[in-house]
C-alpha cells in the first residue's frame, strides 16, 4: 500500500519533471515579435511618399550585403527573421513609424545605410509583389 507521503513525493517530483521538460524543450524567443494591433494603424501619406522616393532613388542592396549589415553584427542573426515574415506595412511600422529602438543606437556606416536596410526589407517583404494578404483587405 502507498503511504500518503510517498504519493505526495511522487506528485511533486512529477510536477517538477514536467516543469523542467517545458523549460528545456521550449523554442527560443525570436528577437522580433509579431505585430498585432499596431499593424492596423494607418501610415501617413507623407511617410509613404518619403519611403517611395527612397525606394526609387536607392540601388538594390545585394543579399550578401544585407546579411553582412550592421543589424546582424549588433543584435540579430540570419536565423532570427526573414524579410518575407512581415508585410511592407509591418516593416515600415517597426522601423520608421515606431523607430525600432535599436535603429537609433546603431552607428551607421553612412546616412543611407539604414534606408538601404529598410528598402531591402520592403522589396523582399511578404507582399512585395503587390499581393495583399489578410481578412478585410480589399483593392
């Protein structure tokens, strides 16, 4: 027959094992969190015009330059995110509208470097080819 203290010890050890299992098998948290409510806000026309002008004036950034950019030297790795994980609007909100805090602290090699990174993300975004996704988006 099982004694009460043996049963309690078994339950406690089982719970501890489950907690340890959950902690050690969980996936690491990505550096970039999903955008939810913020993705629904409107972008100002002047901001969009400014970004479109930058996009027209800057030559395409080669993929190897993007992968060697200061972003990956300072805070991210290649496996943290892909440009196609977010829409153009989400990238703009993350980098331009809210000013993604790290972008203010990065010692850019040139004034155009931040713009080149943003434009690369926009050109390789999920909806870069004009394909709109989601519920309630109409042309």
